[in-house]
C-alpha cells in the first residue's frame, strides 16, 4: 500500500485504492463477498453466510450529499439544468443546520446607502486575513446581489424598508469605500430568522423540480476508482439496506463539524461526514485549523445571540460596564470582525473582566477552488474528476482565516448555484456512466459491519454506565449511526489539531498565545522597500492541506499558496495584504 | 376455506406489484420472495407489525419502480470469518 502511494506520487497522481481501510478502522480481515441475487452460485454459498447486506444500485447524472442551504440549491440547480439528480441526506431538508442561522446575507444592493460590491470584496478579503483566494471572493461578492434577488424571487420574506426595498442591517466587518467610509449596511435579513426562511424557501422551490430525495440515508463513503469519484455509498436508516448511488458528478454539501467540541452551537448532527468521506478517500482537507469562535455564544447552553443584535445597536460591555470594544477596534467597535471581537473578549476574560466564549462555526473545511476538489502536487492544482463541494464543507477559499458574519448564507447560495452551473458546463445529462467494480464500497460496508457487531467495553455515548449489549439490528440503529458519526468527528478532530499545532502564527480565527503575530512573506507593518520576500516554507500566508493515512491514523500536512489575483483585474483589482485593524 | 381478510388481500396485491416492478431489474425477485416468505410467519393477529411492514413495503416499492434503480446485489460475510 505504501509502495503504491510512493509510486503514484512520482507519477504525479494520487491513486486511491477502493480497498483502503480508513484510519479509525483497525485492520480487519473480514472479507465481504459481493454477488447479485440469482446470478451464479448463490445456493451453494447461502449455508455459510452469517450476515448479508442487500445493496441497491442506483444510477443518476449527479448526486448531492446533504440537503442544507448549499445542498438544496445545488440539487435543484442541477435538476433545472436537466440533470437526473439525487439528493442524499441524513436529515429531512428543513432540519439541516442552515435553519439555525439568524443574522442575514451580505449583498451590495445599496438599499440603505450607496454601496459597491468591490467594497464588499475588500471587506471579505481583509476579513479572511489575506488567506482567502481572491478569485473565489471576487466571484462570490459580485454574484451576491443577483443571488439575493433570486432568493427574493423565490419568495423569501425579507424584512423591508419603508419604501418596500429589502432591509439591510449593519454587520461585523462590513465597511464602505474600502474601509474608509464607516460602517456599511449590507446584510439582508428576515428579522432574526434568515437561515430558517432561507431553508424553507429553498425547500419549497426545490419541490418544483424532479430531484429524487433520499431522506434519512446516511452517506458512508465516496466510491472512488482510479482517482475519480464515481458516486456515493449510503445506509438507509429506515430499513438497513445499503444503497450505491452511481453518478458522474458528486457534490458534497454536508456542513461543518461543530460537535468535535464539547461546547458548541452546532446541531448534534454537525459531524463533518463529508470531510471524513473525503479524507478516507485519500484526498486533502484545507485549513481545518481555522475554527471560528463566535463572540456572543452562550457557554453550556449551546446557543448564541446573533451578531444581528450588535448590528441593530447592541453593545458588548465588560463587568466594569465599559464598552471595551472601543479600545480594540476604534472604528468598527462592536461590529469588528468576529475573530477580533473574540480575541478582545479573551483578553478581557484573562484580565478578569468577562465570561466564557463559545464555538460557533467551522470555516475552511473541504479543500476546494470554485467548488472542485483538488489535489496539489508538485506546485500545481489538479482537479479530482467528478467531485465538487459547496457550503460549509467547501468554504475554504472564500472565508480564508476568518469568516465574516452573514457571508456564510451567501456562500451557500452562490456556490450551490455555481456547482450546478459548473457541472452543467462540463457535462450533459444522460451521459453513460463509466464502469464501476462490482464490489465498490466493500470497505465501507465492512467497517459498518464491524462497528455494528462491536463488543467492546466502552459505549459510544460513554454516559450510560450499565454494560449491556445494545441492539444490533440494522434497522433504525441510531447507535450505529452515532458511532459512524463519531468516526467522522475523530477524523476531523485529528486534522484540526495537527494543522493548528503546526501553524506557528496567529491569523484570523487561529490565535496562539505563543505566536501572537501574523507571519507573511513580507512584514506588512513596515514599508515594503528593501524587504526580502520570505520563501514559501518560511511564512504562513498559505493554505494547509491535511491528509490522514488510512492505516496509521497519522496526519500529513502540505501547503498550497493563496490565490492573490481576482477573476478580472480590470473589473476588480486584487487587494494586496496589509495590517488588519478595525 | 376462509376468505382472505382485507389486509391479506392488500399484502398479496403488494407482492404482485413488487414482482411486476422487479421484472427487468436483476437481483430483486429472489429477495422479494425471501422477505415475503419470512414475514409470512407473522401471526395474523399481529396487525401493528404487519401494517408497519406493509407501509415500509410501499415505500420500497416506490423506490423499486423508480427508473434510476438498477439492480440488487449483496455483500455477504461468511461464517468462518466471524470471530
């Protein structure tokens, strides 16, 4: 296995064996035998069979994993373009975590004051601490007004101004005139339930199209062959059957992994399943160390107070009654970007003047550039054919080191739609599928089987103290699904830890006590004249790519440069790095 | 000979629909037969269980009828491998 990997590196391609066992699985010599009922020799084998997993094969043009904001938008975008689409989700669409978003969607509509998407572009690039890929940010901010208008046409009930235009509120990190014109009001909202409205609007809209929804199907793994993604294998929770969805295009929109932390505001279902699937397929995840801590989360309760409160005039005060943000961010004050506010709060806390923080959102998860999952070999980005990612699981290049509030709902709709458009450009509906090995997905089923019959002394929940064997049926086995989710969380967690430890600087949401400064290729706090550019290995303005070795659980890190040029330099000039202050 | 009850008729009708739908797709018919045969052992009086399986069967039938469903295979684990 190691030799094969070494050889493939030399050839410049990553070859992934469909027999590779994932990291948190111990080596198992349980071989599963694949057969089609009624074809060849079943009668002879039947006496010796102890367990059988029926596998239903489906064929589609495209399959979307996840039915949150990004997943729904991608799924019905693809159906609209004529593709035969399946949407596989472990939750009913309206229960995805998008529903919990409160703040709003940023778009430079200019309803409250004069606005320009290039100012939004500047704010997002600055907010990402210059770790965001500027071409992706250009795309997102330029498409933002059109995306919001499209949502409004779908029937999303935005709050309105007196003239009847969409109401936009102030939000963290948004400014006018490239930071010089004061606070911008560009966050379009629906009272304090924007995510809820968004998800229900998208769901209602999706019913007009003929996407096939597979609800309460837990996606186990990607079906990879020869470095190409050929579909997904999933477990139907209702009746325990396995389903293989073969498709030329797979879109991952599975959301984040907040549940790796004890105190978080994510749903119990935010377990990073998509990231883990990609990791087990041998592909890298990008920038997992940038986990965002929301300034106004409530420790222990697992919920948060929306940034919209601060947008509508709320202020943060410490135990001495002082509006402490004035000291840390003189211009933006409480509406500075989230990582700045969180850091300020930490300092106040340390100095004994405040209460505890809480985790909010994961940024920079799946590696992607304009939605395609790539590997980076020998200094070049190469695309993994057939695989795309959008939403929180694919947001890496846009938010960089820190996500600005209200940019994430925007990210969902813009890149969900972009995924559908990209697939429509590169493919035609009804294309014949490339052949797949008959036993594709065997390793996933073997793993699931091993977990199902596991008889260790520690329970998944680790809360119940009695030791009795839990129900081992395959139907509605929520313990089994929780254990699979735990496997996924562990994969995400280990990558986050190792990436965070390796990054010896503080940037955006990644803050370190021992390395407090940002380390770029130049020192931007001084004039660039006479400075020598640091080589790639010596500075940190680069994306982390983390891989996990299936056999040992070891995490390897590689790095990829940030894309500093925008899509079109004439329309929108790229922003050179600078010191970040609000 | 006792006539079939309404529920029995529904189950039989479901069985027929399944067989019809599974004609062109390899691997389904033996499995359908097995499932119905096993479930036939359920007591006639255990109506809740029967109705649950009937509803589940209807959902599975819809899936089977869908043009994108292609075949049924299985991954089996032999007894020697179980530790």
